[in-house]
C-alpha cells in the first residue's frame, strides 16, 4: 500500500508550529529572479510572497536580497523603478502573502470565538514615516488596516501589530484562500482607512500613510514575518531550510531546472505508449494544495527521452490535466518517431533555459 505524502503546512498553533506565515525569513526562492510589478495580477517572487500593482502608472521590482538583520540571512526587497506621485483613488501597490485556509482554521474567524493574532516583522526602508498594511479574507470583503512607523532611513527596525479576531464574515478553513496579509507600498484614497477596525470596504492601508511608490528608486526590505495566535509577539520561529522548502513546495515545485549546477537534470521515468509518444511520470516532493498547472519553458531540443540505444528530443512537453493527483502527474512527449510500445526511457532537461515546474498557488 502506498504511503500518503504529508501536508507540511497543517500548522497547529498550540503545538510546535506557531507561525502561520510560510517562508517569513525569505530564505526559499525557487524562482530565483527579479520580477517587475506593473499590473494588477499576481506575480510571485520569493516563495509564498507576491507583488501587485497597477499598469504602468507606478512600477516596482521584487527580488531576494542578502541585506538582513541579525539572525536572518535573506530579505525580500522592493525597489521603485517608476514613481507614482498621484495615486488613483482605487489603486493599490502591495507586497502580499496568501494564507491557505487549512493553516488558519483554528483562529475561528467569522465566529464569536475568534482569536486575536499578532503580526511581527523586520523592515528597512529608504523612506521614513507611517506605513500601512491590512489583513483581509479570501473573499475580499473583510479588511482590517494596520499601521507602523519607520523612524530611521536604511535601518532595520522590528515591528509588532496585534489584530483582533474577526467575528463576522466568511473565512475559508479548507485548501482555499483563507487570509491575505498585505504590506502597502502605496494606496489611493478609497483604499485607506482607520487602523484597527474591521470593515467590508476594500482597504489596503491606513489614512495618512507614507506611499513608497511615490519616490523613485525608493527601497523597502522585509523579513522575519510572523503571524501567531495571541496579543504578544514571540521570537521568530526558525525552521530548517529543508522544512521551509517542503512547505513552499506544496504551492510551487521545480521538477527540473537547467540553470543550476546540474545542467542536465533527470526529471522522470517514461515509457513508450505508441510509435510516436512517450508518457512520463513524476512524484511530487510535497502534496499539492490543489490541482496543478504545468509550467514548461520552450527550449530548442531542450527535453530529452533517452534509453540504452537512442534519444528523442522536443522543444515542449505536454500534460493532460486528467492524469494527475495531488501527489503526482503524468505528462507526454508526442510527434516523435521510432518509439517501441512499452519501451523504457529516462526523461532529461537540457540547456540553461530549460525549466519544468508545477504551480498550485493561491
């Protein structure tokens, strides 16, 4: 009988796992790049952390950085590359983590037993003043803005914010989107409000906040983010690198990446199913949150199927959504010739731009 993979993110706050945030220390960066945030859509950068903005009125980048306070090795860095000094009333720029409902179920939000939580984090900015953020539900109709002050430019500062549990609204307690944690980099007049109050208005920051996006070349660093039950911030929960990686792989997992030290990684086992098709199989390292999306970079002859006597190559790989579970997938290589049915193959990624990944992000 096959053993089920463990969901590494079913956190019990009363037990050994108090931090609801995943990768709060910004150590895991599977995508390993710099992303330009110039649209309202979600763009993930450092694992579990994303950026959202508005068209080209204001633009910022996100990347992992080694500038960090004591006891941390990494941070998430935002840099303004196009300033927006006149933010539209409904516009919002933010860094965000989406929290799975399973990981916040014990907060009892949406009921009379709702528990308070404390958000703590380290922050560094080239701009000083009052900054804002908010906590929101997955349905985007319950919001509680918070504020904090950055006193000294380009200096790491530790902040804590206590948020009363919401006794109203709908809060997912399954594998759907439970809680949004937003750090505002700029927000228009209809997106800001009073700190510490639950509302149905879509608020991303606080009245009078400093808008980082208004200053070209401004920088904002964030690390050591922790969300825990109670009204007191405790020391940051440092997980091992392996634990943090596994937790992140529930949402995004790289199957093969030719840009690393291993420039021709093997990613699966295949077998011939007909004269022009090889099916390949891959078992995920972590159970996925939901059915996945397959991501394959197009690379000239970048994906190989090899056996003892020959090799086949393709620019792309296929995937049939019906041939997957939360634990594994089956893909295929088609429009090739000379394949013997039931023949065995090893699948190989070749070339610096070769990438195969799966996403089950919120």
